[in-house]
């Protein structure tokens, strides 16, 4: 049995607010200005779609990932590069 996980750091709406809260500390009003600043920090310039994240989940649940274990796969549009 393989063990792996995903790290979906860049998702729309509620997830964005949670990430911004973690980055800035405390509650953050998700204004257009705050959202634009957050988007500019993501190399792909956008948040992940639910389908993009679930695609990774489907892969990890499939036989194609049989030899993957102990991995955390970032699904973050490049936000965590270098970490």
C-alpha cells in the first residue's frame, strides 16, 4: 500500500481566505486588491480548479501510483517552488 498526499495550496474562495489568513495572520477581507496581490504571487497566475486537484487525487488512488510512497505532491501553481 502506498502512502502519499497532496498539498493544494492554491484553491478558490474559502481556501484562498484560509491561505491568506495563514500568510498575513488573522482574518483577511478578500478584496479585489488583496486577491490580485495573492494571484500575482502564484507563478501560474491563477488558483487551481477543483478538477486539477481531484486529478491528482485520482492518480494517487490509481494503480499508476503504485510505487509512490511518502510523497507530498504540491498542487499549488508553483507557489511553493523552492520550499
